[in-house]
C-alpha cells in the first residue's frame, strides 16, 4: 500500500484555489507606473502573474493579473492603460 505524502493535500488545495481564482478573475489593481513584474509557475501547468506599481502617492502595490495583462504591461508603462492594448 502506497502512503500519500503531506504534499499531496497541499497540491490539491493549491490547484483548487488556482481554479477558483481563474474562474472568478482578478480584481483590478490601483492605477500607477509598473515598476516590477513577476511570473511564477506552480508545477501543475498553471502560472501566477504579479505586477507591482508605484501609485501617485508614492506607495508600491503588488497584485495578481491575467497572463494577457502581464504580457502587455511593461516596466515603465502606465497601469491600467497598458491592459487596453
């Protein structure tokens, strides 16, 4: 009999959360200048895309975006205008 490792439930939970987020979409982040981008792969064929913007009051905000928004928003571009290309 095979024993399940502790990572199996964690992997299933992560997959369920990603599916839920993908189905619901993301909330739009605050307007600002894109200062950083990060893409992480989950190992289950999914990816997590994040943008960091500097808002007009100088604060840095990091938030999740879709693959299309990640690909069209470059460092230095204005968010959310860059998503409308």
